[in-house]
C-alpha cells in the first residue's frame, strides 16, 4: 500500500459519513492532522482495556471488533470509523480491534479530534447522530 497525499486523504474523508457535508478546504486541514498506519492481516490495532488515544478511519481493508470474551460482534470496512467512543468517555477500550486483511487506516489523536470539533461544530453533531443511530439499533427488534 502506498502513502496517501494530503489531497487523497481529503477526498477519502469526503466519503466518510461523518465528514461528507464539509468542503474540501476544511477536509484538507483535517487531513493534515491525520496519521497513516498500515497493518497486516491478523494484526491487533488495540486491546480490551487499552488506553484510548486515537480514533480510526478505514481507508482500505477490514477490521473485526471483538468483545471482552474475544467474540466478534462487528466487521468494518472502508469509510467506517471506530475507537472514538472511549475518547469521549475518557475510559479504556471496551473491545479489541484486529485486521482481517491488509489494512490502511487514517488516525486522529484525541487532541486533534477535539481541535477539529472546536473548529467545525457540525462534526460534533454528526458524531451525536452516529451515536443516536447506534443506540436506536440496539433497541430495534431483530
């Protein structure tokens, strides 16, 4: 996998539901705050009870989320994001994340995430909407 340029990162972010309403200039500024990480299949991104310091955006690959009993509960792919809830709660990770295949992630540190939110409050609203949907889905009949 190759390193993404700043503009390639920005165009990727435009596809992420959290950022799709933002203009390209703002996405370039956000992209500049992001770091790229490459992982091989079966690599762990973080463990249960690990310290939360980043959130993750999947550019390429697949991530499996596993609960405390090591049971898979969700598979994520390109344009999905994860790892953000523990940043806001100020808590440790309640699940682990591992790669199912070779994966490219963009990561955003807690400090940079909070800076982005302060510069663009609509991202906070998009995150709230995302959390509300997750909460509603947990209460939906199967």
